[in-house]
């Protein structure tokens, strides 16, 4: 049986901009916060706030290359698939 999905993780996935950040990172690899803000047409400060939420949920890491952000491989795609499988 799959491990339960935490409330923190669900909250992190519940915002369209955060999902957009994850998709951008998954499709294009590591990016700087400024590059992410430009790609998603969002204010850099707002992107930083959303990155902090994703980091807190363990979905991204920024310690691999200084100044760059990447997904952790924590499996957010698998989580989304799991959630879809729960729908009737």
C-alpha cells in the first residue's frame, strides 16, 4: 500500500504557480529563480515565496548548484498520478 500523502505536500501542490514551477523544472532541468520568474511571467519575489513552500515540502532542492533550483526526484509526478487514481 502506498504511503499516505502529507497535508504539507498536498498544500504545496495546490497552487497553479507552484505546479508551473515544478513542470518548468521537470521539463527544462535546473534553473535559477530569476529564470523561473521570467519563464512563468511572475514576479521574482512571488516565485521565491512559492519556491520556499516547495522546498519545505521536499519537492525541490537548491543546494546541488549554488543559485540554481532543481526538482528533488521526490516523485511529484508519481504523487499526481496517485491522486488521479483516487478519483472515482
